[in-house]
């Protein structure tokens, strides 16, 4: 009984230490985000002061007002949301359709097709041929120029292909014996079993579409068709090069908008939707990466 009590005490002590370490780690990870939030709502005096900021004396929305002052921001926000949703849906459909046949060892020319896919990961035509291709497809200043070129990621195809190759073959064989075809098997068996990897790819694709600005900057001419990141990038460049021309909300020095608070506000606005989506996919994230990366 004494030995059991000692053993129980050691286990409890380990749990306490382990919990303390995890709590400290969580605080270290969470604090930069909290500091960014405080900076976005603080006044310049508190922002420029040194020290650990756990709270601010005055909450202000001046930086958010400046960040949202551009009338194009509303259009850009809608375009970014549409681009992320539509682009992610189309990308995940293509990503599922490509690796499923490549996971079949009896597919004729499977190795050649796989090598053809992999070559595109290491070689590209460059920016000028890409621009000429987009122009020949008449996608300049079109919403679809931000969606179609990124509909298929070979990296994601390889991840999902390797996962599908490790699915128990008896599941598909039983479906074939019941009269199911390849499409029915894919929809009713393979996709549900591959949910962790698919959820991970959805997260990667959505974050990529949300943060991507280069295609919009090059190919979009109408500002009402551009995305949020292009508008905010222009604001940040303006803050960096012409900070003396910033709009003032008051004549008092401590009421002026400064670059640090606006940058923090812009960051909070841009990462907000992704932070809301991430918790719903986080439980699949690690499992999807680890299992999908197995060599097939």
C-alpha cells in the first residue's frame, strides 16, 4: 500500500509539472497575439513605451478607422472571401480527382504520369511566360485569374496520393463486390476515410488563397476586383515611405496615428477569419500531415 501511495504521488507530481510547463508554453505562444491586439487598440504613447504590456489604459479604434478608411476595402474584403471559398472548393475537388487514380498500382502509365506531375514542382516557365499564358487565356482583370492558376497543387496531390495508397484495400474490394463503381467508392469510402488529410489540405489552401496577393497585383486592373492584401500592402508601404502625411484624427500629438498601431490593426483584420476557421480543422491537422506523408 505504501509503495502504491508513493507511486501515485510521483504520478501526480509529474502531471503537475507537465501541466505547468504546458501552461507556460501556451502563455508564451499566446502573448505575441495578445500584445498585437493591445497595440492595435492603444495610443502612440503606450505603444512606444518599453516594457511588458498586459493591458492598456485607453482603448481606441483610430487605427482601425484608418485601415478601413479606403472605400475599396469593402469590395476587397468580399473579393478575398469569395476567392478563398471558391478557390478552396475547386482546389479540393481537383486535388481529390488527381491522386485517386494515381494511387492505383494497376493504372497504365502511372509512373510516367507521376513523374510528369513531379517535374512541375521543380521547374517552371517563369513570370513572363506565365503572364503571356494568362493574357492568351483572356484572364487579365478577371476574378478567375486568382483561382484557376492555383486550382491544383502537386504537393497536395502527392500527400493525398500517399495517404490513399495506404488505405486498407479490403474496403474498396468489398464495395466493388457489392456493385459499386470507382466514383461511388471514392465518394462513399475513400473520401470519408481520408478526412484528416483532406481537412489539412483545405486549411493549407484556404490560408494560401487568403494571404496571396501577387496575382491580384499583377493581373487585376480594376481596384473593385482586387483583394484585401493588395489594399493593405499599399497602406503599409504608404506608412513606411510617407509617414509624415498620415491622416490625423486630432491635433494633439498623443492622438496621432502611428505606423505600429496601424500595422497591428491591419494584421488583426487580415488574420481574423483564418483564426476563426482554424479551430474547426485543427484536430485533423497533425494526423493529416503525419499519415499523409507516409511513403507510398
